[in-house]
C-alpha cells in the first residue's frame, strides 16, 4: 500500500506486542513503544520464543523469522518513533485519561498524513479524536487475542472518520493477513464482543442455576457449536479482569440491566483469579 512503510504500536502488553509482530511479519518496519523497559524486554523475549516455535513447526524458515524480528524494534522513546510513523496503533491500558494523553502527544508528533488507530474494544475512537487535531484520520482497529492467530480485525469509524482512513485501515489489515470487518457506527462491544458477551451471559446463567457444570457447558460449545473454546475457557484466556472491564464499560454506556456485569466474574477478579495469566480463573493452570 503506497505511503505506509513504518508502523508504531503503542503499548507492549499481550495485544500490542503481538500486533507488532503481525506488522513485522507482513514486512513493515515496526516499533513497539512502551514506557516500561521490563515490559518491552518481556515482549521481546515472548515474541522471539513465538518465532522459534513457528520455525520448529515448519511454519516459517529461519531466514523469514530473523527478517521479521529484524524489522521489529522496541523503544521507550515515543517522540522519535511517532515522528517516523505512517500508521499508529495504540494498544495501551484501557483508560480514557491515558489514551487521551497518548493521542494528544501522537497528534503533535506524528507526520500529518499518519492515521492514528486505537485497538480499544471499549472506547470508541471519537473519545480521543479531538485531542489529535486530525479527527478524520482516527478510527478503531480492534484485534483479537491471540492477535498472531485470530483473523478478525474490527475497523470502527466515528462520525468524522474519512472514507480514505477507513479504506487505508481495511487494506492495512488485509496486508497483515487479516479479514477485516467494518463497523459504521460506534456501539459498545462492536460486533465480536457483543456476540461473545451473549454466549458468556447464557453460560454464566446456566452454571449459576446449577443446570450444568462449566466443564459441560464448555464441552457443548466445542462439540455442538464448533467453537474452538468454551465460554469459560475463553474468559480465562482473555482475562477475567478484561471481561469484567468490558462489561462495566458497556453497562456504563448503555445503562441496560441486561448488560450489568456478572457478579461471579467480579468475585473471581476480587480474589485475584484473573484466568490463565494468574494461574487460576474458572480453571487452574
Ligand atoms: N499467542 C500466539 N499464538 C498462539 C497462542 C497465543 N497465545 N495460542 C496458540 N497460538 C497458536 C499456536 O502456536 C498455533 O500456531 P500454529 O498453527 O502456527 O502451530 C495455533 O495458535 C493453534 O494453537 P494450538 O494448536 O495450540 O491450540 P488451538 O488449536 O486450541 O488454538 C486458539 C488456540 C487459536 C487460541 C483457539 O483455541 C481459538 O481460536 N480460541 C478462541 C480465541 C478467541 O475467541 N479469541 C477472541 C477473544 S475476544 C478478544 O480478544 C476481544 C478483546 O476485546 C477482549
């Protein structure tokens, strides 16, 4: 795609780091930026290990893996990374104040033509667009966990997002090897989290009522519906804190009783049981 050579990913957590590798694998000169050196070091080590596994499985040659990692840079310096970026994907903490600050700074630092996208699943980009001084070049570009594997990217436009921004973002997602979908209006949960939330809600209600065990509900989702994971397994993979946060953000926006966060999930989070990443959630790991 003409004009896009260098990509900046802000945030090196689970999503940001893998999005960075997706971009590097697609041939883009990519910088993953974070304020935390230890987070960057962890991301670098994890991504190198992923590439080793892909080579061991015969998915990539050693040369391809080395070339991708050679295009992937890790930095705490937002200024110089933003100054050379043609496209920015923000994947930092899901907090509006943090995102507003990041978008205001990137709006000042990035070249005029650069598109600024947020990976947020809960905050529509209209909430940060004004801070950038280029609202027409701002949208959501929402990836799914694990970003290296999942094909979907939700591209969400807000009222001022230009058609050119939408088309460039969809095309970039395709160049990343993804199958993007377009969402024409901001709505809490976009498409995927609304669908996922509906299944989770039903699963939580069935389990809470003692109608079936979480194991049998998960088995049914896999064997009857062909889902790769059951809803409880999926909540554990995404992180129960993330699930709870999405529910809270959705409920705050809709005020709909049907969207009220689930107390069972909140209770697990309060006990520090966050799913796979903490070793315990619905299941033990
Ligand atoms: N990171 C990167 N790659 C991973 C991975 C991870 N965490 N977990 C698995 N993989 C890779 C494996 O390396 C393997 O790669 P290969 O094909 O090159 O060998 C491939 O995925 C398949 O892995 P496995 O054979 O070990 O296991 P599965 O076949 O069970 O696949 C899965 C794992 C891809 C995670 C699959 O179970 C799945 O699709 N689960 C559903 C995931 C899902 O619904 N994600 C969306 C969550 S919602 C979200 O992200 C939105 C946000 O806003 C909350």
